[in-house]
């Protein structure tokens, strides 16, 4: 279907917004009146610019407080409309959005509203314009789509139809099933937006917290199915008021918006895309560093062994059982000592994963490899992290491990191969701190491109603000790969970045930590007050809490009795490590302990 975006979704001047929409691949735009008023271009120049960019102007908006008003007010409204219709002719736009009135002078009289909208449509038709009447969720007398449709139906004018807006419909809890009773040709326009579920005034919710479909909690796909079943054949158009979008790069926002529409069409069953290939695990985490010695010393103390080296690059493979870490001294971000730069994800079909990513506009990274290197498909996540699609150790597919030459003694590998399953170490999850304006984009990217399922968003107390976090996994209760996206406060601090971390799962955390300490690993120091609080909250086996206190282990227990024990290393550059032990079906990440951990890291 044709895809459009309202200029209000994007930051910048009108010219910058039009360019961003065209480069992202949109077919058309809604021009928000304020953007036109602030532009130095004439309407004719704007029309020429959009045409040059391959865009159509699908909607001009909004006209406010038009209907159900005293006759003298309506006469002034017609004068205003006549001017706007002339402006639209100069723009080459043929549909105008009229919002249901919020004026205190409007009266609760559907007959009067229908009669005045019909007269407005007479004037519009003479100018070659259609009027799309929309129910604002906070409209004074008309606030639901079915009420707006009854007025349009009563007016019975060919130039008057309705505009449906997913936010206005779903934010009020209206049942969208009734949309199917509206003739498709009378649905003049469809505006789409999602939003997180929030308990707040709907006007403030709308003006500041809308987001692209798939980034919030509303069933936008279900609404779209009803609209299409009604016979609607117009464009899918994004209309999102969002404080972050208004400050972010317009090009990135537009691309994210188009990705959201592609995924929405797929969910609604109207656009076949390459099926998601959900990752089955984490093949490796890659650290880029300008000085490999400190991270190497820490990995050694944590029980990792440098088992192999890349045959053509300064990249070492460190392993502890099934957990693998690449230390890359040749691709460092020189702004920091050490960064978590890439992740390899196990996938049943790397090429199919890459096709899915391409269909959803994920940027493919250039394949910088030598003639003997294994070809790996890779893409860039919104935060710049490289995501590589891997098939490790499968004879039917190339394995990235073939690029590495063994350097460790055979005893290490033999121990890894012969270890009992309960003794094995693996990557439990990876945590990536996001730039403040890319958080929702990152959630949508990982959900749609990688097929991961988002968990609920949590907000955590950092000493200097709130720390927003959202996990994604192969499914809501799976043991497969887990990614945690964090949005920290103070975006300018540390150049806009915060430390990322790799979490390793072990079977016996107490034994592991004793080994770390004996080997000289520097673990995060936890205040005694934390353990006093644990004693008040939970019952422990004799001596267990004292052991936690001694070793700096944190603890959490869920409502079903699942338990989570974990500890952290001190930070090296912009990376730290976590070791976790899960039992009893615990699926979380110890969110209750995050404020203590964050404060300890600050110290």
C-alpha cells in the first residue's frame, strides 16, 4: 500500500522533512500547517519540491473548530476555509483534515454539525478538495469515530468523508470492529500511531507520547485489518506527536517510521515479508579495544582461556565452556578503551536472516574480509552495534570459527568438551545502553528484524535520574538469546554513552565467585545496607546470606519462587561482566537490584 508520513513526525525545516521522507522511501506526506507557515517557500515552490522528490501531498492539516457553532462563527469559518482551499490548490493537495471541535462555543447538536459540514464540503468541492472529518479523542461533543461517522453519514455529501486515527480510537478503548460498517469509499484518510499504555490525560498522552506502530501497546494491526475489511484503499499514513522525534535526526526517524509500516502490514496480513529467523543463541560477544591487556587479564581471572587467534586479524577468541568472547584490537573505537562492539547470533539460516533484515531496511554492513575468511552476513543495529548471523560448528554451513587458529593447549578444549551440562558456562544475556533518542527505534528493530519478543518496560532508579530498561528474548518465557536495552539518564555524560555488559550463566555462582576472587578479579563492592535489607525481605538457608555478603553476590526471588543470584565485575573501559545463576524458572534480570548496582558503579 502507499505510505505517507506527517511532517509533524519529523524534526527540522519543512524542506528537511520532505527530503527525509523521500530518502526513506515514503510515497507521500501530510503537510502540517505550522510547517508550511514557517517555511520561506511559496506553496508553488513547496509543490515543486515535493514533486521533484517523488512525493505527493496526501493531506493538508488541520482545520480546527469548524462545526456546530453559531452562524456568525461559521461564516468566519467559511471565510477561513475559502482561503485554505485556495492555498491547497496552489500546493496541489486535494484532502483537508477537519478535527472535531473543542471550542467552548460549539454546541451539542449533530444536525447542526452535519448541516455546517455539508456547507463546508460544498465550498471544498468547488475548489477540488475533499473534507476528511476526524473525531479527536478529547473533542468537546464528538470524541469517537462512530459518532463522527454518523454526522458524516447524515450530511450525505460526496466531498465529505471521515478520517480514522488509530490513536484517537484506541486510546479511548473504542471497539474498532464497527469500522467495517463504514463504506470504504467514505474513509477518506487513515492516520496511524501507537502509544505506550499510560494513565494520564488523553490530550497530553497524544501530544507527547505517541510512537510508531509496534513501539507501543495499542493493537494498531488489529485496527488496520478492520479498516481494510471496510474497503479502504488510500495510503497508510503516520501521524505521531513525540517529543523525542521532534529533536532526533529526521532521516533516521523517517526510516524507522517506514520500517514500522512494513512490519505493520506484515502483522495485518497484507504484506508478505521474508519470515523471521529467530536466533537460537549467542555465538559470541565481540569487544573492540585499543589495549587488549586489561580486558585479557580480567577474562583470565574470570576463568576464560585464549583458545584461538584469527588467521588474518588481531582478534583473539577467549572461551569458558560455551561462552565465547572475541577481543578485537584492530577495530577499536578510539574514544574509549574497550567497547562491546558486535554480537554474533546463532541462526538456522544466516542468509534468510539477512534477507529479512534487508526487507525491513536494516543497513547491511560491508563485508571486510580476506580471501580466506568465512563469509558472514552482518547488519548494523540502531546504536551502531554490528550484528552477525552465525552458524557455529554445523557441517552444512560455513562456521566463523574456521577463521581462527588454535592457540590454547589441548587440556582446555578437552575440559570444555567433557564438562557435564550442569557445569557449563554460556552467555545469558547482553545489555546495550542506547542513545536517548534511539530507544524505541532499537526495540522496534530487534522485534521486527530479529523476531525477538519484547518484555515489559521497567524504570529503575539511578543516582542521577531514571534508568529505563526493556528486555527482548526469543519468546516471553524462552531460555534462548536475551538482549537488554537500557536508556540511561544524563545523555551528555560520557559523550552520550554508558557502559554495556555481557552476562554469563553458571551453575554454581558461589563457587565461581570464590574462584574469581582467588584469581584476583576485581568485583563490584556492594554496600552492607543492601544485605540488611535482603535479610528483612527473604528467608535464607543458614549461612547463605553471610556468603552473599562476603562475596558481593546480589539476590532476587520472583513470585513463583524462582531465584536469581548475580554479581558484577568492575568496569574496564566501557564494558563490565555479570555472572548469573538462575533457578526455579526465574526469567527476569534482577531489576530490584539495579539501583544498588548503578550506585556502586558510580562510586
